[in-house]
C-alpha cells in the first residue's frame, strides 16, 4: 500500500508550494527578501551544528535495559538497584580526544556513559573503558587536554606537546601503560569494558556508607586492534565502531555487559594502604573482590542521531538517593564541569530534550524560562519556594546522610611520587604476556619517536622507574643510551625536569 502523501511545510506548519526554486524578480533574479521559506531554510542550516563536545566529540549510542540481579540493599537504598528490577537506559560510547570527524580506531581512551531512567529521576554513570586516568587533580585537566589536541601554531597533532606534558607528570604512567597497550584501540565498542574510575559512595536506608567502584564487563569478550590493524581500519572505515554497534543491534545481536562492583566499608576505605580517591590507582581485586550486581543490555537503536546521541548529555552530579559523590578531586570538579558544558553546548533547558528528560518521574522544580523552554514552563503555578500554593516541596527522605569533613584548607597533593610506579610496574611485569609487552613497547616507540630526544629520555626514565625492562625496551627501540635513562630515573622529578629542560 502506498504511503499517504504528506505536504511539505515550513517550521510553523505553513504549506510549501515549491521547494526547488527561490522567489525571484523575473527568471534571472535577483532573489527577493520576501521569500520567507528560503530565509527560514538558510537560517536554520546556518545553525544546524551546535558546538561539539570539547572531549568525547565522536560517539555512538543506543537504548536498552539494566536488570539488577543481586540483593545489594545492605549497601544502597537506590531503588533501581533492587533485585529483579529493570530500568530503561541510554548508553553512549566515544573516543575522548578527537574531533567529530576523527576515526573510531584512534589510540585513545573510550568514554562509556549510561543514563538510567530511574523512578527517582535520572542517574548518570559517566566512565571510561580504562579503570584509571592520566591525572588526579582537576587543575591539570585543561592543560592535559590541550596537549592531546592540536598545536596552536600548526593546528596539527604534536608528539612534543603530548609527551612533554606526560613526561613531566609521573602520575600519568599507569594510564599511559594502559593506553599504549592494545587496549588503547578496542576492536569495537561492544568489545570493551566500562569503569567508573572514580570512587563513589553508596549508602543504605540506615545511613551506613560504603566506598564503591563500578566495572561493566563486556559479555562479548575483550577484543583489541594491534597498531597495524588500527592503522588499516582508520583508512578502510573511520566509522567502524559506530557502524558495528548500530548494525549489531539492528541484526538482533544485542550487546551486554555484566556490572561488577567493588565495595569497601567506609572506615576501612579511609584507612586503606593508599588513597582510594586517587584516580590513577586501581583497587587490587585480591583486597576487594568484585561482586556481580546486574546486567546491562542494549537492544534499540536511536531513530535520529542528532536528537538522541549528539544531544545526549550525561552529568556525574546526577546521583539518585542511595548514591553519592566521594572526595575524589577529579570527580568533585566534574560535578560542576559537565553541567556547565551542557549549558554552553545545549542551553539552559537541555534537560527537556527527550533523551535527557527523566522518564521515571517528571521534573517538579521552580526553574523557569530560558532559551528553548518548550513545555508550559510551570504553568500558572508559583515559581518560588517556600510557598503556600501547593507547589512541590523538599522531601527529607531524599537527603544524603551527613558525613564528616576536616583538615586545613591548602593545595595538597595526593600521596608520594614513588607510589605512581608500583601499579604500572605490576601491570607490565605480572599481568601482561610477552606479546602484550612487545606490542606495548612497539606502540610507544612508534608514537614517542616523533618527540624531541630530551623528552624521549625523560619519558623513558618514567618507564624505567615502573620496571627496568619497560624502560630498557623503549630506550632500545628509540636508540637511546640506557645509562642516561638510568641516571634520569634515579633523579627526583624536579631534577629530571631541570636536566632535560630545553
């Protein structure tokens, strides 16, 4: 049966008689200003591109469901984490550093974000495919991202910028080791894990608190690309991971992830052998064994990429009762920064965009007006609190239980420099296979070879401090004198920086 013909209209529903020819004065023109349809089309076209994300610009997304499969009520009162409960979700995967047109197979961390449409409002999980990060203080974040982008003079990627910053930031060595292993180029979004990286807090109905970390483990199995395979894929199909996620769901091959949680009693976490708020470190599974909590399954593709993926906005501050932030410095900054960037990119009413709007319960706030307010804006109800006209009131049951804060206000770093090398050294020597180590060193050598020799030496010293074979392998690949690398490794960070200054 033929579809009923639909009449083309303007944005305001006015029928359009001709969409091929502008209104002109005679056959040759000029074009008349009164062609409102032409002006509307051009004006909208000029504004079709909203600012792209500064990070995580290239991404893919899908809808699905999360099912809680374990009783975790002793740890959290979050309602969607009730055993047997299913919650609708929207997930977005992304590369971090590249622009929207970049290739999916770039060596880069991957964003792993999930929006849970719970009965208590939206809960946003905003993580990566790696359990650690490059830096642990947000004051360094803009500088770090600048080094991963383009040189301000040449507008090209710059190995000197990239490695200069990292070699002067020893805390980055753990994430660098993960990134330059083959896990730095997942085969697809379906074949990678997702981690909170940050420590969060769960609290139960009694107000008891626990420190937690999230691990979404892919049920499809980990698969990665070697640097040679990634290079070929960037040329063959720059959108391969985006295409793969969409096509797999369209075929009915719904990807899934098992949620495992590491849970640590609050007081124990405060006294742990290293600072569990340090995002450059993992919690050893031998100390804190993960427990299975639920299953995430993606089963529906978006209908329109711009409306549902490009405009999707996730915020680490969207925490439902039962889940709270920890003092992690990077997390604390993200609580502000994500909301702030969404306001810039999408406007003050981005929460009304359907993909971002809460589904489990309506918004009942006193926020009013602003660009793109498309609902009734609160109608005739009061726009202030307190009021005596029956407006929505706070509910003390939604309060996070009190927690202590103490200490002198100061700019204080985490831990000690030598702590930065223990876990990456163990990753290199105890977790990786011989082939993993070979690929890691080869990946680093290929990228680091583009940097100046003094930067190469400084970075190799950090690899050597993590494990002698690690530093020696990279130094050999770069044809650097090992004695000089060892000498730099024995220095303090300040001495290394001074010895390798330009």
